[in-house]
């Protein structure tokens, strides 16, 4: 039994030998938001690292954009975030009167959701404007404000979710087959009990 | 696939050097069930332990991509080929997200990758076992991913916000891994004698590592020690193992699989087996019994002497060294690209 | 046109197989990088593209199966008949595969080679799908139009890296140029005609011609290479030697096929 060629024949180095390359540090971090239905809110999806915003968007489409049906993807460089809890600080403030995106985290542990836009001079004013006018911002645990023109978003006709059958990568793509096959081994009542366990365990 | 459970999180006595007032507030938050965010005050021991846990988990994801990756080129149908590729890809994605959680606790991804391939940090034990047949792929996705979901579901009830959010997202994807594994096991056990035989042999190889997945038996009073008191872990190893066996032992038996106690050689091949007589349901408690896995083997593998430790690290190292020039070429490029010609 | 005239059926199936086989073998080669490619983010994306190729192949095999056996099943789309698609993907002898030598070759564990090949193939596939989207056979035209959107996003991805690495460090530029030097001549095998290509072309099933497609491909490839600071010369052989498109493959291809079909062949009739 042989492995694939890459895995069977890769050039090996002495594991005791020190690494030939010097440490190089990380690429820039971008936060990714995804929109799951047309005109719906943008939801925090996660982070990734990329050489620049254009590549960040391409890479985000092929990772976070493919985890579920998705209509748009947006990336924001971490240096373009200002966070009400001081975790992120905007590196270069934009000109006065800039439009800001406002995302809020309702309670600790929740994901950030983009809730609206405000116009303001500077991040502090944007934060105040958000609390005054964006739904839920006044009571949110944390607010993020982002100069709107620094967010990079897919175009309306960009393809994100694929056109081919994607059920192979989703749990629901297997449920019917699995159930049908189980009936060869278990009767209905045992199967129903097993499926209740499924729900408890979030399988 | 989760890697955090069997690391054995150790929190050193540095806690005593912390500001007592802040520590008391932190402990009170923990007791109330509040979540901690990256910028909240936390004892250094907590930050360090959380970093070790997230880093170990991230390492496990990207090393965990290797054993199953071996079979992508040999998957027996287009759908299975797609599914296995997507599954391994998900593991890399989970690793990427968990490295981010770790980076925010103070260590660069590059340093973490370098520490992994030079053996300074660890990853989950179960990836040090061989994957000699296609049926092993089915068994890993059914048993090991099943165990991972059971574990990660409890980790998603933890206290550290960034880790909790990542667990929730990961669990959503793991459901596909488990379901696809279950479908493969069901297909093989519904198939030809050759397929059922492959499946039984793979089950014999993976039942032990699956029991070990949740880590060694708990220390006495584990619930009062920092990992549980600080909700880095929320359920004891033995309790998770009990839940796992109660679900999977009867399922395996109904499928026609036999639960064996096995003896393995240094390459991870089964050289002797006998039926596990404890694998029956206790009428009084309702719990299924099992024979404890070989914990000596577990600690031997953790110390680096498992069947595939060297192989896994060598391939990860190849990947890092082969790809080094790519990251090097685009570091610090945010300023932009040359204009179109 | 909703059915293929009987005298064109074999030629038309060869057309579908040549496209599907290219995609399967490229996807197969590239999927092997999953978990190993440079930079975790790119590892994920590169694998996503490999999955697309295999999914495209699956849809095309499904269509080929329904054309070969028009009575077997009416559904002429994607996963309509998975066993028939799998039998085409895994159950043929080497000489029945019509992929170009370019997609089946080893990439030597060199990601520059993997990427440049991806780029040249994506540009070729985009040009070919464009041609197929004008096919007189409606099910193919619709499928090709759908796949073309994905192929264009692949090309965008590969181009993004090509430009950044071509203009990156001295080392990255040298690696990319070396990969291109190695691959440019072999890329021409993509254009080898399959048996019957002229007949399906003139029947409107595969509108256009080889020379025009070559020009379309160059027009897509060369500006990106220029932006990347890379150089290559491409020359179309008017009478190419018999190669992959006509079932003539290297011994390495048989070995590759043995690996790909290893499990399938254990029980070809069984479900896996």
C-alpha cells in the first residue's frame, strides 16, 4: 500500500536539524463578515491572514463563504477597527464626516453583527452616534466602528456559494441516506431513540 | 477534530502572585458563569494555560489533517473524494481559526508552527496512529469525530469568549464529518464480506484511541482544580468517556461489529485480540462497560514514541519549509501591488 | 438540440470526457495538497478549487453517461446518476482517458509548479467552457455557462497569486519563472484535438475552432504574466503528436490511475 506521491515521496530533512529558515512573522489579520441572505445583516464569521485586502477577500470567499450558503463576504483589516472595549484601535483616522459601519456584540460570547451606519468625525464620535441611533448599540456589550470605505466587499455578481451540488460537505447531505441505512440494522423505536441522542449531542 | 482534551492542562502556582482583589473578581466572574474576552483582566496563569490549550488544539487540527489526507487520492467515488477533501480542508480551517485565538493571547502563528515541527509543542495523540485502509477513514470520522464533537460541545460551554465562539463554529462543521463517517461505516457494514472485514479491522484499530481521546482518568477533585474551576474544561474526562461508550458501543454491536480488547505492535498493527467481555450494558445503571485502554501506550505515544509521530512531524515540516518562500514573498505587502501593465 | 444524432454520439462523448478527465485529474492532483499547501488560508482556498474541479468532472461525467445511454435515465445533470459517473471516473482503462498530459503530470512537490499549472489550466478551461456554453446541445450549454462562472473565479484566484509571487522576492520570482519555463511547452498539450473534434465543431456541438481558442487563451494569460513580470512563449503545433486527448498516456499515468482507483477496484460493483 503506497501513499499519494506527495505524501510518500516528500523530501525528508533530519528532524534533529535546526530549521533552515529564520522566523518570519505573520501576515496581516483581517476580520471576515458574511451575509447569509440578500439584504440580510453581515455576521462575524472569523479571521484570516492575507497579503492584502484583495487577496483577503478571495481567501475569505473560499473559506468562510463556503461554510454555508452565502450571498456576500466582507473583509476588514484589523487596523481599520475601533473597538469600544479598547481591544482594537484604528491606526489611521479617516477624514471628518466619514461614514462608519457599526457592528455590535450584544453579550459577551456573542458574535458581532453589523447593525447600521453613522456619519461622524472620528471614532469616538462614531461610537456616540452609534449609541444614539443604531438599534441595540446603546446596550451592547462591545461596539466596533469601521470607516465604511475601508471595508472590502464582494460585488453583487461575484460567485461565492457554488453552483454544483455541495451536499457532500454538509451534514444534511447525509441524513436521509444514514437513516435509510440504519433501518437495515435497527428497528424504528431504537432508531428514534438514537436520533434523539443525535440532537442532544448536536451531531 | 479536537485536541485539547488530553493535554492535561497544568496551571502553576503563579496565581498566588496575582493582585488578590482582581483575582477575587475574576474567580467571582467564573463562578457566575460570565464569559471572559481577550481584553479582560485575567491571571497570567489563566492566559498561559488558555494559550497552551488553544495552541494544542490548533496543532491537533493541522496535524489531524495528515492521516486522512493520505487517502484523498484513493477515495473510491467522486462524492467520497469530494467529501474527504472537504473534511481535511475543514480541519485546516479549524486550525487557522484556533491559531488566531492563540495569536490574540500573545504568540505568532509562525512561532507556533515552528514550535510544532521542532517538537517543542504537542498535538493530540490519536493522530500518531496509522491509517492503513479506506475503512480507517470511515472509522476515524465516525468514532474520533464523534468523540471530538462530544468533547467540543462541552468546550463551547467554557468561559473564554474567543475560544467558545470558535468551538461553536467548528462544531457546526464537525456535524458533517461525523455524519459522513457514519454513512461510510453503514455503507461498509451493508456491503460485501470484504468491506465488512475491512470495517471490523479498522474498528479494532480505532476503538482504543477513541476511548483514549478524552484523556486519562481524572485526578481526584478535578472539579476544584483550575482547568475546571476556570471552565477551560467543563466536564470530566471519565464522564465524557462514559457518554461516548453509551452511544457508540450499542451502535457498533447493532451494526454487527464486535468490540475487542487488542494488543498492538510498535507500528500500531493489531497482533492479538479477544472479545471485550465488559462490553455489556449494566442493567442497574444503564451504562455500557468497557475495558480501560492501555494507558501505558497512551503515555508512550505522548512522549513521542507512537507509530507515526516521526512521520507526521516530518510531513508538517516539509509543508512548512516547502511553503516558506510563499509567505516570505508576500509579508508586509499591504502597501499594494505594482500597477497593471 | 435536445438529443445527439447517433452518428455523432461517440465524438460528442469524447468531447465531454476530454473536459471531465482534465478536471478530474487536475482536481485529483491539487486535492492532494490539502493540508500541505503554503499558508493555511491558501491551503483552504486551493483545496476549494480542487473540489470545484472534481465537482465539475462529476457533472460532466453524469452528462456523458446520460448521452451514452439515453434510455437509462432522463436526468442529464450533476449527481443524477452517481454510479454511472463513478464508473466513468474510476472504471476505465488508461487508454480510455482523454485528459491532456499537462494535467496528469507530477508537480514534483513544488507549489510554484502546482500554481502555474492551475493558472494555465484555469485560463484554458474558461476559454473551453465559453466555447461549450454556445453548444447546440442545450444541457451542455447550460451546464457550461454555470461552470464558467466558477472557472472565472478560479482564474482570479490563481492570477492574484501569480502577480504577487512574480513581483514578490527575488526567490519567489525565480521560482515562478522556473515553473513557467517548465510548464509552458507542456501546456500546449491542452490544445491537442480529440478524435472527432472537427465533426462536433462543425455540427455546432462545440462551436469555434482550435486556433481561435488558442488566441482567446493567450489573451487571458499574457496580460497576467506581464503584470507578474514573467515571460513565456507559446506556439501551437498545427499537427501535434498523438497524446492524452487520443488516449496515448505515459507509464506514469497508469501508475497514477492505479493509485486513484485502488479502493474502487477492490469491489467495483459495490457501494463505497
